[in-house]
């Protein structure tokens, strides 16, 4: 294999030179302040009386909205990259605070704007939506107006925005600060190293069970050490959210996440129902894996353990070439785009201390570029993660010619493109295996992913829904949080494990994210939804890429039920679609069980 040399670190200087000390970025923040000030003035002086006599002022406001959100998106993406690459960067934390303040200002302006939208008479509104420069935004504008009607008065919402900087988002920042201080001691070659959370997590796929077990003990101790602080943080985040819901008269905790994800409760219920009905094959897989590892029953720290003695490691270049080649079998757009992402240093993958855990993809809207963050140590699972994040970046690329105000897709469909990309690579890995041993290893990696999305995510969802119900009655103690998590894990894993991870609620960033409520079920939705698309792609071959991109282009301007009906001709509230997706996962399990008889 010819190896090209792709950079393991990303290029942020192309946006603003000088990292967290960038004078260019300071200037940009100053400009953004001015942009928001003039947008505020524009909205404040805008009158909705006789709106049809002057549609141009509304078009102008929409242009300012677009400009403000894109600039804020650019600033937010830059700061999140700075923080992720070095958790000790105190200056980046300050910048995050500055951006959070500007975001709150924009939210306050939008509260005023939304309030005015609700004051437009229905008849005038319907006519306004027919005007040039406005008609293509019908879906997003109707959605804005409808959501505004469900909120408090303008002044109350403005106050909430102002209070949320320190009273809500501040708790999310508190969590990040606490996590950056968590270090896991690990002995290697007679020397004790202090691993970051991200580095320690990679050890759970170590082939040696004693290593995994040892890291897990220390992992639990490290999270338990600060668990009282994590519990207080989680309680205050949930308390803030619940207070707002109560004030707005929203009695269902899932109202906001469902509305945010543009999906119906029937769709969500049907998805979990079908998954619950098909747990047994996955429990059989867990039992078989335990047998192969020589234990009675798997423990939490065995879930990511490799099976067999194939220890395939890919250099970063090899991983990159593998992804590009197999993306090319699906379509040229995806392959060419991905090659460019590697060549132009869009990816931060270096395995070093001081980085935050996990992986993400963030978009720089003014530059039409993305940046991908992960810690790459060469495992097949790392290659999958890389493909996953590149799928996110491709989603943004597919939307590049769509009106910027129609690019706001929700998390459930965001996880569709990423999972689809991951699936191409996972499938290719299994098909291209050198021999049965390697094939088994890679197939198991694929099954692990199904277990994560159909069992682990299910546990998160069960935990979070139950926690919120209990939080309505007062603070939930650390010990009770551990109990709730254990109960959820036992149910979601079909009692298939010997030892669970009661402190998972503390170690999982997703429970502490303030921007998106219930950061769990959209992953499972995206996984099964993309399986449906993937099945279609296999049927139609290389020509499917155009249809796939057309679906991605619609993700910001339809609810998911409409999207599925238009592009896949299926009804998501019915059982069939979900069952077909879960059965594809079960097929992998059956093949694994057959190979390991």
C-alpha cells in the first residue's frame, strides 16, 4: 500500500491565526458584537403592522438572521476546537464564556423577533410566505412561529436567556472543567502514568482482561471521587430545564427533544418497542463472547474487548486510504470530499495527553469547512469513528448550496449520515478480511456497534427519562443516580452482564450537554434510519449517491416522517421499517454465532 502522509493535527490557523491568543479572532468577536447590535436594532424597529406592504424589510431581517447565526457558528466552532485540543487552555475557557454571552444576546433578539412573528395575523402570514425571497423558507418559518407560540412572553423568555448563561450553560461548563481534572493512573513498564479520560477509555479495547479490569476499577474510583459534584451538576441542569418546562406549561419531559428532532412520539415509541422485542439474539451474542473470553458472563469492561488473536492496527495513513477507497465504491462525491478533508488537515487525531475525550465534527459555516476531533490509536474501532465523523462533515457539504436558514438539521438525522458512512467502512472491512480470523474480529466489531446503539443507548434513554421524573420531586442523590443507572443497564442489556457501570451517568458527557436535550435516542434513530438507506443503496448501486444527497439536502426542512415518506416511501410510525433495520443487525449476530459454534 502506498502511504501518503496525512497530518495527525488539524489546521485552525486557516480560520484565525494564533490559537486562543489570536488577535484576528478578537477582532472577529468585536465585529460579531456590532453585527448583533445592528440586528437587535433592526428587529426592535420592525413593525408587523401592514407587513404585506413592505415584505423587503422582512427579507432584510432574514438576511441579518442568517449573517448573525453563521458568524456565531464560526466563533463557537473555533472555541470548541481550541478547548478540545487542550483541556488546560485557560484562555480558550474564557473565550467560550465570551461566545456564550453573545449567543445569549442573539437568543434574546430572536425572542423579540419570534414574538413579533406570533403577532402577525394568520391570513397575512400565509400571504407573506408566498412572497419572493421568503417562500422557500416556508417550513422553517412556520416551525419558528409555531414554537414561539408555545413559549412564555417575550420579556420572560428574554430573562430566561440572560439567566441561562450562568444558571444553565454554566453548569455544562462546570462539568467540562471537572472532567479535564479527572486523571486515571495506569502502570506501564513499571511507570505510573496519569491518563486522560480519552486515553483511559481506549484501554477498554485492550486484549488483556486484567488490563481492562484494572483500568475499570480506577476509572470507577476516579468518577466516584467527584461524583457528588457531578450529581449536583446534573441535578441543577435538570432542575433548570424542568422549571422552564413548568413555566411554559409543558407537562411532558420529551416534548422539547421530540420537537427539536422533528419527530412524533409514536415514531420513538415504535422504535424502542421493536428493539425491546429483539433483545434475545444480542443477549446470546453477549453469552457467546463471554464463552470465547473464558468467563461465565461478560462485565462492562469486556464489551469492547477484541475477540480472537487478530490484532489489526492501521496507521493513520492506512486508515485514511481504506476509508477513501471504500467511500469511492459508493460514490465519487463522498470519496473526493473525504480525500480533501485529509489533504487539507481537517482532522485532529493525535494520541496525546491533555485532549478531551470522545470524537466530534464541527462546522465552520463562513468557510464552508468542517473540523473533526478524535484520538486515533489505530484500532478498527478508531477507523470506524473516523468514518463516522467524516459522514457528519459530508452532510454539511451536501447542504452547501441550500439556503443557510434551511441547513439546520436535527440530531437524529445528523446521526444518519455519520452512521451511513461508518456502515460503508464496517461492511467493507468484513468483506475484505484476509481470512476467517480477521473476518470474525471485524464482524464482531460491527455487532459491538449494534449493541452500543440498541442496548447502551437504550440504557441512557431509560435512565434519563426516569431521572427526570424523579427530579420533578426534588434532588436525586448520587446513590440513587447509581441505582437508576444500574436498573436501566440491566433492563437494556437483558440482564446479560455480570458487572455494570453504575457511574456511567457521571462519565458520559452527553447527559451534561446543554445545547441539546436527551442526547441519546437520536443516535439509535440515526443508526436504524441509515440502515434503511444503506439497504436501498446496496440495491441500487453506485447511482444511488445522487438520491442520497437529495435526502440529506432535505434534512433541514422537513420532519422525519415526511423525509422518510418522500425519500424511502416508508411510514416511521409503523413497525415494518424499524423491524427491517433491527433484523439486519440480528443477521450479523446470527453470522457471528454460526462462525463461533
